[in-house]
C-alpha cells in the first residue's frame, strides 16, 4: 500500500520534517542559552511561548498545504500530526532534563 502517490506531497512532508527539526533545534538553543540566566518561572513561560508559536506555525503550514496543493490531505495531516507528536516528545524530554539539572544544581 502506497502512503502517498503524488511526489508533491513528499516535498511537503520533507518540508514539515525540516520545519520541525529546525524549530526544535532553535528552541533547544534558546532554552540552553536562557537556562542559566532565568529563574524556573521565566523558563516555563519561555517554554510555553515556544510551544504556542510552534502550534500556530504548524497550523499555518498545514493550511498553506491544504489550500494550495490539495493532494491527499487526510494522509498528509495524519503523517504531519505524527511528526508533530514525535517532536513534541523530544521537546518535552529535553525540557524535563533541563529542569532536573536545574533542581539538582539548586540543591548543591
């Protein structure tokens, strides 16, 4: 069974993957830069802001695809949602590690 029959859908999926990879890398860079200078409440606010921006950019990316390409939109949205979930897990695990290190350093 072929997941996508149109090559244009593959270009968009590659674009979404690159979007998530770039956004996750950027958010990790920002959190690493701010983790030593911010208190935990500011770090949480920054993390939530990054998540909200990510959701809006993701929805905008999907809307552009749906209105311009209109090829296999259901499968595209499904695969995009899976990628979103995968990168959300990566972001959450990273922030959890940052929080654990901050708490460990505060106890010392």
